[in-house]
């Protein structure tokens, strides 16, 4: 007769997809931190971007990254091979400079923002086999709840192109204006004060 008071231990499965994803993200977190953008390299994979500047709205995040600690990304993301972007898995596709180019895109967005400085941003990254890239990105977001992934959406957006400027400006572009194409978009339903309030509430609930 079974004793209901005896705990049942779940066997550890090293091949479980979550355990595999954790091994990938843990490997990325051991990589050296570099300025944004880093020096050119070839590869596709995952990355984290860290803020260390003086903007008062982000002071709690910057504090966690001060002194070389780099404990709290403000944004995480992925860069997949061209085949994956077209709808396939991209398995064994040549990665080219997908990851480097993505980080350069982010550096340009920071440079164009009127209230941010590229010198305040750093990154770490890891080249990853194609199939694990989306899963590892999801786990990074779950683990760190980066502000620019969770609340301040829009940092990773691209120019929607001619004829598509009737959509709203993202919260990120509203708070950090300057990207020329974003200035052609319609105003966000929330003004800057409302967005700042949402950011402050999120930071107070997660990073103190």
C-alpha cells in the first residue's frame, strides 16, 4: 500500500527541451560582455543587451549592471539564419553575420534615439545551432523579464515601409524618439507620461 506522505521525485531528463534550453542560455551568460555593437563575426544565435547609463527611469536596471556585474538585460533577442526568416527552420543554413547584423541594427536604434547613448549599452551573445535559437530566446525572456521585451515594446521593430505608416508608433519609439521612420508613424494611444508610469510600475515590481 502506497504511503501518500512520501514525496515522488521526478527523474531528471537531460534531454528534456527545457533542460537543453537552459544549458544554451547558461552558456551565453558565461560569454564576455562587449560594447554595442561588437566587432564583426559570423554566426546566428541569441544575445542580451545591458544598460549602464544615467537615465533616471532605468536607474534600478543600471545599478544591477554596474561594476561589471551585468546581471539584468534590458533586452534579449535572437538572430536566425535567412532560411528561418523565410518560414523554414533554417537547419544547417549558412548563418552569415545574422547575429552581428542584428546587434548593429540595435546599436543604430540607440544612436538615433535622442535620449540614449551607445556608450551606455553592452551585449553578450552566443552562436547557437538553428533549432535551439527560438527556445533559448523564450527562456531568456522568462528568466530575466527584460523591460524592453515585457513592457516597452518596439525596440526590435523595423521600418514597415512605404504605405504602412498608418500604424501606431511603438511605446519604445514614443519614449525614445529619433528613429526617422518611426517619426512617420501615428502617435501611440498612450502618451509619454502614461508609458513612463507603466515602466516605473514594472521596474518597482521586478527589480527592487
